[in-house]
């Protein structure tokens, strides 16, 4: 968005508003010469009563997703033109009001403002020598650090039914939230998924993309997929071991069993299959079973990804007989990982967004309540601003969302309703992983 007004400087915004007098006198004019007398400055003979409002009550600190502006509108009980009305926000510089029809308004940047209540003051200039700017009305709004919720959906590489896909879409459309849909290209390397199911799942995914949802890549080490990618022919034993469940089909083999070069090959092969079938090039990745290490993240960067959400916190429920390679703290927040230690911060050009919001598989409205409480405890409470930005990523699976799980997901995501930014209730914004990566860039 084109910036029409300079950034506001307000290091002492709240103090300035609390202590400022009701009038603002401009700097003195140069002394008159001996041959000319000073002319009275223009202004109103008396204050024109007015009110001032902002377009929203909640704003968030700029994060690169939107160039948010505060829009201020003033309503006068008379004509204030001679008083050249203006507003200040948080004690910042004057913002002249533009007169269009019966509306007096202006907009300004939020850059530089700190979280908290911000005061908007409306001034008019009264006639005098010099004229005096007099405060005639005021209002306030809340500025908060943004808080983000990301709902991710993992296709597992097997068939997903129409009813489950319909439930998934109904949740997103009903709650008006975007999805990061993690496509699994294994469906094209197996005979276990019929062409009809492949086409139906692909059509559904394309439809979600047309609605603005993100399409990402999710990989499990299915034996047929690994062989199709040209990996594992020399070492067939690695195709089924180690495994966290002993299935024997490769689904439960962690990607970390393969070298960094092979992991990159598996990723780029999946990307190619997606592009060949008309899907967009993915920029977000998650490895199957939430298993990943530094080699996985390096391979993801080499494959062109800029965000990964494989990581989980140390309190995440175990998936099977292989321990997770993650030791992140409870409530771990997005971070830029090290190229040598996936659990540490570093300089790898990729955002790691840990999945801390829960895996909804098999939950009901009753059983998911502890996760709802844990999620809400991470964010600022209703009516309060957040002093630091935070993010919660949750995961579901389109192939498993039966009515009971649908109700659980609606309860989990719906719990953020009183905090939602899009309803002007709070600072919580539902975003995709791609948007989250941009916000944290």
C-alpha cells in the first residue's frame, strides 16, 4: 500500500497524552518589521462541537502482512473549515483532516507505536494572533502485538473420503478461517488409491486453493513413494526400518533415516509431482510423524521451502517406539533454527513453526477441552493487549474428520472467537503458514 503519511514518532506517546494541556500554541512568528503590522491568523471565532471515532477498536503492530492504517473520522455540528481541524494519535504529529462531502477524515501509520491504549485527540484552531489549537474531542483504541493461529491439514498419502473432505471444508468456511493444506503426492505412486479418489482429492485441494488456502507438502516414507523417487534401491532394509509402529509399508519410517541428499530428493520429487498435476509450488513443509532434524531442515531450504512445521514441544504425546528428536520448551514459538541443531536458534534461512496447538485426531468436544485451555493460556486474555507476538499451530487430517472430530475442531478453533481480530474483538489473526513466515521474516 502506498504510504501517504509519514511514520508517527511516539516514544513518549502515552505520557504526552496524559500530560498535554488542552491547547497547543504554535511556535512564535518572526517579529514584524517597522513598516508592516502582524495580520491575525485565521481561525474559528468559537469551538465547533464535534466527535471523533476510529474505524476499529483493535489494531495490531505492523507485521508485514498488511499495511494497517488508523482511519479517523470526525463529525462536526457546524462548519470547522476556518479552524483547519487536525488530529493527533498518541501525542504524535498533526494529521490534517480532509473534507470530502460531509465527512472529515484522515489516516495514519501505526509504525513506532507501542502496545497499549492509544489516544486520538481532535483539535480546531481558534482565531487569534497567533491562532490557538484547542482540543475539542477525543477517543481511544487498543494497539496489540499480533497473535496468530494456523490450522494445518495433512493428507497422509492414502485415500480421503468425500464426507471427511466435506467436513473439513465446512469447518474452514463456517468459522471463516484459512487452511494450510499439506498435500501428499504419494497418492500418485501407489495402486492403493484409485484414480477416482486421486482426482476427487485433487479437485478438492484445487478448490481450496481457489478460495485462498495455502497448498504445502507433507511426506511420509511410504515404500512405493521412496522407490518412485529413486531413493532406497541400494539399501532396501532402510525402507521399513527404523519405524515407530512396525507397519512394514514405510509410512512410519522417519525421514531422518535418510541422508540429507536423499531427503532433498524426496522433497523435490514431491514438488515435481505436485506441479505436474497442476498444484502450486509449495513453500511450507512438514515431515511425517513430526520427525525431523538439522539435515531435514537443510534439505528443506535446498528444496526451496521457507517454513517448516515438523517440530513439536517436549511435552508432545509420543507417537510410538521412536523418541522424538525435539527438546523444545512447552509452548515453543516460531524461530529461525540453526543449520547444525534443529532445536537451537541459528541462521538457517527458514522459519520453524512448532506444532503446539494439538493434533485433533480422534478427539471429541469433551476430550479436547484441556488442549483448548492450554492454547488460550498462551495468548493475552479477552480485552487485554498482547505485549509480545505469539503463534499457535494445530494439525488435523482431512481423511479422518468424522462428525465427532469435526465438533472437536470447531470447539478448538472456535474458542478463539472472543479474541479475533477480524471481528474487532482482539489481536488473534488466523493465517496460513506462508503468511506466518512473512510476518516473522
